[in-house]
C-alpha cells in the first residue's frame, strides 16, 4: 500500500511539474528595462512590428506564451514556483524511502542487494537499505532549496538587483539534478525490491484482533449500543487481557 501510494504521489508530482512547465511565460523582447523602447526606436515607433518580433522570439525560444509586461527580468516568483514543485518530488521520495527503511527493519521487504555490496562496514551481516538512506539524505537537501528562490523574489530591489544571479544558478541547477538522482534511484529500488509475503502475513495475523475491533464496534452500534460507550468497553477489555 505504501509503495502504491508513493507511486501515485510520484505521478502526481511529475504531472504537476509538467503543468508548471506549460504555464511558464517567456520574458520576450522587452528591452533593458522592460519598456521595449529600444525596439520601438529600431522600428521607427511601429508597435505592431515590435509585437510581431516579440511573438516570433517567444516561439523560437520554445514558449507558448509571454509576459505582457516585465521589469529588467521576469519575476523571480517563477523560479520559486518551479523549485517548489521540484522540491515536492523530494518530499514524496523521502516519504517512500522512509517507509522502505521501516519495512526493511520489520523484514517485510528489502532493497535490491548486489553480490559485491557491503551492507555495513562494521557489521557484515547487515543489509542496510543504503539506496533509501541516500535518497532521504538528498531529498532533505532538495526540500531545503525551496526557500531560497522565495527569499530571492522577496528581496528584489525595485526592477531587480544583481544579488539573485549566483544564487539562482546554483539552486535551479542543483534542484533538477538532485531530483533526477532521486527519481532514478527510486526506480532502481522499485524494480529490484524483494518482498517477503510470509513475514507480512505473520504481522497481519498478529494485528488481526486489533483490526477487528472496528467491525465489533459497528455490530454493537447496529444492535443499538452507544458507540462511545462500547468503545470504552472494548478498549478496557483489551487492556485487561494484557494484549499490547
């Protein structure tokens, strides 16, 4: 269930990233400060030619839409929107890999384990889920990147300042590269995952008495009993029996 849920989350995030990609607007031909004044000068004040050039350059750059008006740069909130969506992939991967690590600890599943792989340098018998551990580490880094472009957008001076360039070149590049590693590693985990049905069955059998309490409660309510009252009675019975 955890694996299927995470796969659904992956698909949702990738779909969302595609939606963001399709919604991004091109700055277009706006000139140094966004007024198109230099292009108007080039075309002797002919607005139609400037707009035509703007549309042609936008299409040539591979965009379907452009900003109507900008400053010297496009709004840096675009970067924030993109990285926030990419960071969402990090959150999904981190959740999945955390579940894998927990389930591996219960011996219900295992990551793919290579013949030459070392599970633990200190304890040779161990088969640590190193891929999931690596993903959790990188995912935290990716998630942390989401705040940086928001701070950049929030601290722009008027039209723009030059304190965004170095920051965004690192954040945008690292964001997509990290997401790429996470998705490839997650795919590797899923394709080679080892499942132990008998262990899972054993754990389910151990929990069945507790799982059945909801049906017991519903039967009592159906017979006319107070759900709250019977909830307390069932809980007390289980506690008195010494069951964990």
